[in-house]
């Protein structure tokens, strides 16, 4: 089988997960990397044995590049993805799907027009515990999801924003704790419990009010199609980065996720399952889903199948983000 030529745009921290995953695939060839930071670019190009580019359009326009990974700040996701799709490339874009619903819709339209694959990297759906929860819910053995909660409490201090000026600004990050750190958990919640409707939301900056325009804390009340009630809370004011917590109440039991550890309560008793894996790169609270996600992306392209996470699917998570950031009761709201 002929190898697909791959380019990675953005050589920051998250790119390490992509490089590590690509190294394990026999059906792809990483041919080019790009970054405006020449030190990061040189380091990545040498480590990966790839050509280096400062200008991303030059990388995309190479004839031997079939697919592009977008690993850059949020405000560049739509522009780069749309350009690549129109140039006839498949696109794997890191979360979020643009900084607004309008950008996300433009990305979806470009994918439909081009006939190329576009997917958004919500890799936590591929974590072992997430897959197990989906399997249990899908089997119907525990009945419908009646409600639940999800908590993301991490630590992001002033230097995190000061050293990367695009962060903490509405125009370039599109928000902060919700769109950046907690978006994976929000996406996972709607993936497991069904489509969500926002019933209430508050955005505030409790710790970083003098550093960022955006929010460091967010709480939401959501309901699913079955009328279940869900509490969602995220904050970057934590003392450290705690594992994501998610609790789902079902008709005949409960599921409790603590990082990679899953507690299953059902009619036959309680079971404990541990899906912890040693991460080769990245941070343990990111999860271990990048490898399976990227492998599946290329398997589906070569099989002529649509991506597991379609643009329409990713749009639903973006819709919730948009509604949360413009909710009237929020103390810090995205400017309209």
C-alpha cells in the first residue's frame, strides 16, 4: 500500500503526541514540519527527519503531502484547515474546531466541497475507560443515562498566558478554561450521554482577572434528550492538575470515571477497572488517546471511510461552546 505523505504544522508541546503516533504507523510518511519559531522548527525537523518550513502555505502546497495535522493556536485552525482542504489535503485539526461556530461551519463547508476528510482531535473518546463506558451505555444493560456531573480542576498560572500571548484573549484563544482545557470533557460528556442543551452558565475569572480577558472558571447546567440533568464545572484555579472526574447516573446503575480508573455499579454489584497506561509523551491528564485516534484517522482514509469524528459531530461540541460563551448570565462573555 502506498504511503500517505504527512505534514505537521505547529511544533509546540502537543505536536509530540502527533509525532510519536506517526512514528508507529507503517502506512504514512512524515515529510514536512512547520513552525514560525525557528528553534522549535529546527529541533522538530532534525528529530523527525523531515523538511522544515516557516511558511505553512508552502508545506500544504507540496505535491507529496496528502494530509496535514493542524497543531497551532486556536485562531489559526479555520484558516489553515480551509486552505488545506481546498488544496486537496486531508486535515486532522487539534481542538477546538475554530474559535467560533461560524468558523467551524466554514470548515465543514470546505470539507464537503473538497471531498476530503476533516476531523477534530477529541482523542479522549479513544481512551480505554471512555470506550468501556460507551460500550456499557450502548449495550443498554444499565438503561438510559439519567444525569451526572463532570469536573475539570487544573492549574494554569500567569506565566502560562504571559509566555504565549495568544492565550487568554477572545480573538485568538476564543476563551480559556472551557475551550482549551475542559473542551475534551465537554465533548466526552455529550458523546456518552447524548446531545446536550444548555440550561444555565456562568463564566468568571477568579484567579487571573488581571491577566486574561477570558474565563478561568466555568459552570454549566445541561440536559440531554432524555431529560437528564448534568452539572459541568471547570476551573484553572486548582492547586494542581487533578484527573478528570465524571459521574453518570443510569436507570440500573452508575459509572464513575476518575482519570483512567472506572467504577461500575450495576445490578450484580460493583466492579473496578483501571485503564492507566504509561504515556510516552505529553501529560498524564491528557489521556492516551492520540495514538489510537491518529491510527484510526489514516485507516479510515485508506479504506475510503468517513472519519469517526465527523465535522458535523464536532460542530455540536462547538455549538455548546458558543452558547456558553454568549450566555447572558456569564460575568465574562465573548464580545458580540
